[in-house]
């Protein structure tokens, strides 16, 4: 288990085994959310530009309706 945090957020990373192989579980203790990513999904993060991640942070929970 690896824990990472700064003034903006914190995550816990855990390598898990599933019936489909290994996954990296990324969990946000503060938000109570998690996601399990396979090696290909993790690799696809390296294909992205910094602008893609900036876009994620502009609307982290999706577009809010009025």
C-alpha cells in the first residue's frame, strides 16, 4: 500500500488481484471513492497530455446541472 497526499488531495494505492488479473486500486479516503485500473488503462494515462488532466480538474465530478 502506498499513501500519497498534498494540500489538494490524498489517495491510497493498492495492487489487487482479480479473476481478470492484477489491478491498481486508487482510493480517495476523503471522498470515499475508488477505481480499479488494469495495466492497459494505466498505460493509457501516459498517452495523455497535461491539458487532459487540467480538463479533469475543471469539472472533477462531471457537468453540474442547474
